[in-house]
C-alpha cells in the first residue's frame, strides 16, 4: 500500500498524474510480458503470505528460525528502501515508459550506487517475504518479479533512457552498476558511434 498506493497519491498531488502509464507493448512482446509478470508478482507477493496465515493452499516449508529473522529484516529494509528510492525520483517517478515523454535523469542518492535501486529493493523485500512465508506462491512471485524487472530494464527503460539522455546516460551507465554496485556497468559507446557516423 505504501509503495504503490501512497506513492501514487503523493505523485498525483505533486504532478496531477498518477505516474502509472499502464500495460504497454504489443501482446506477446517482451515489453508486454514485463508488465504482465510485474502485475503477477505484486498479486502473488501479497497472496502468498495471506494464504499462508490463513492456512490455505501450499503450506510454508520448514526453515530455521534464523532464516525467518533474516527474512523479516530483508522485507522491512527492502520495503523502506523502495519508498526511499521512489521519493528520491521526485516527479520523474513512473510505472512504465511513455516514449514521447522526457523526464529528468536521477543520478543522486541511491541512484549513485545502482541505476535501479527501486527494483533492487523490491527484489530484496520479496526475498524477505519468501523467507517469512516460503511457499510455492511466494517463490512464483519472486521469479515473476525478477523476470519482469529484467525485461523492463533491459528491453524498455534502458533503450528509452539512452535515446532521451544520450551521452549523459552513457556516462552514468559506465560508472554505476545496474542492480548491484559495480556490476552491470556499460562501456561508453555513444561517442564512438557518433564518430563512425561522420
């Protein structure tokens, strides 16, 4: 509720829009599947713990108590980091991409450590939830989220940001990792491509 409901309400107050751009791409395309898998991850991520508490469906696997505590810490820190990273984006926060829209490139705060801190935090939080309620439903939620994030970032967001921000984005991706600090940095190729085009 905080990561999506409250954040959407705040964004609408500041900008007049919700920040949701909806499911996009042709049905069956990578972009479309990214949206579908993301929605599935949200639904399954909420349903898994609820079903486990109610005693409905697959029963949670027996994990050591220490892992449950690790899960609790990961879930709390992950959800808090989601809210913090969303806030750091300010009016540039969106769910989805509008190719005709230009938003500011945020490179400070958590975005100075990784390019996609919201997604990193979401995966951390859902991993924690999976340790708290380790069922097939929560595992399916985590797998759906990881696949959705990979598709969204690599197929949708990165091409859009390269097109909109050009060399500024190339410099940013060369020094900051994709999901983990230092991992997934890209070589700067725009300048070379520009020279070859002359």
